[in-house]
């Protein structure tokens, strides 16, 4: 049975680049779809990688493309205006039936130019109002940034932050900066924002540095805050990324199916954390 509304809004974030934020967003969206949940993926990165990987169709002409993306919507959005750009995932089958995308575009970067306008950090929240009611989960893919207007918009619209993190110093340091910023700015930005936890990514258990950094992750968010599923560094992730395919696609083979199963486990862990949090706040 699908979970009750309103859907949890999860920002997938780490100040460090390349730690698998977008891969985690796509993998969790697929896992949710496989569970029969309806998912809205909001691409708040002007690199538009989530948009590409989920094969959200956009107009070819650059100006039309920008207008049909969050770059066009977020300049001065009416309440619920994101509805006009919602585009189904192009993977087909259950994925297209369950996953929608609010696509991004290069011009989203320009949003920062108007960051000083009153209430500007609430533009995404406003654009999504009501639109999210049709979903069981909202995933917001964040850029590798911290004190940025796009991040402010993403976090203002979110209930939780989920932090993909490699087992290396700079990635854990990036995760720490996320945790510290939430603690520092929560009252100004979003008093309800919670750290949902850390997902260890690109993990190699044979490397002692990765095992050590895993302990650092536990110190940062507590042992329960680190997802017990550690995503191994596997070539199939490149196949999925290069070709914008779900991990269950035949081209991703058994390695892809195994990775998709890990995303289902990680999604179950995240939902359990959310339910636990909702019960403790009730
Ligand atoms: N478990 C994995 N094993 C191998 N490669 C991986 C794994 N997870 C992600 N990758 C690869 O790492 C690269 C970066 O991943 P991704 O784009 O998801 O990171 P990101 O944090 O979203 O990056 P950015 O900061 O640029 O937004 C991609 O080429 C992706 O295919
Ligand atoms: Mg990314």
C-alpha cells in the first residue's frame, strides 16, 4: 500500500562533487517505483544530470528547453507552477508510470542572480505547492554546493537531507559541512529540516581508508544514521550512467540487478527512518 500524504521531501546532497548524489537519486527513484510508489524527482542541478539519466524529454531548441525546465519556472513562480513542466521518466514500463521529473537546464544557474529578492529561497517550495500531492515521495537532486541559492531553495522545500558519501576524507568533510550548515541555518532556512542519514557510496571494503572513513560517518550522524547498505564501486554504474538506463535494464546484467536490489534495501531503510521520525514527532 502506498504511504500516506504529504509525501516526504528528501534533498540528496553533499558539498563534495562526484560522490553519487545523482546516481543515488536515480537508484532510489527506481526502487520506489518498483515498490509501486509514485515519485517526483526535482533536478536542482544546472548540470541537469538527473534529467538526462531519467530520460525526461525536453524541447531541442535551447530557449524552449529552458522555458520547459525549472530555469523557466523558478524565476517568479506562481503557486504550483511546477505542474506545467512535469515530464515522465523516459525509461518505459513501471518507471515511466511511476516516476516524473521536474527537469533542469543550464540556465537554472542564473537563478542566483535574483537571490536577493524577498522570499527568493522559497521559490521552489511555492512552485511545488499542490503538485507534490500526487506523489508518495519527492527526491530533490542537489548540486555539489553548500552556500548557494539553488541549495537554499532545495533545502527550504525539503523535510530531510540524505547524504551520499564516499569513504574518503574530502567526501566525509563535505558531509560534515552539510550537517554543520543545517545546524547553523535551520532556523532561518527551514526549522523542520532533518538529516535523514548518510549512504556510503563507491565503497571498497578492501581499502582500510574506506573502513576508517565509515567510522567517521558514524561519528557524524550516529551509527543508526549510516545506511547499512554500502554501495560497492562497480562498473555497471558507469553503464547505467553512460546510457541513461535503469539498473534493471538487460544491458546492466546481473550486476545491475544486484545493484538495483541494494537500492531497494536502501529505500526500505530510508522509509523506516522516516516512519520512525514521524512517530517520534507525533
Ligand atoms: N557505486 C558506483 N560504482 C562505480 N561508479 C559509480 C558508483 N556510483 C556512482 N558512480 C559514478 O560516479 C560518477 C559520479 O556519480 P554522480 O554523477 O551520481 O555523482 P554526483 O555526486 O551526482 O556528481 P555531481 O557532484 O557532479 O552532481 C558517475 O560517473 C557515476 O557513474
Ligand atoms: Mg549530480
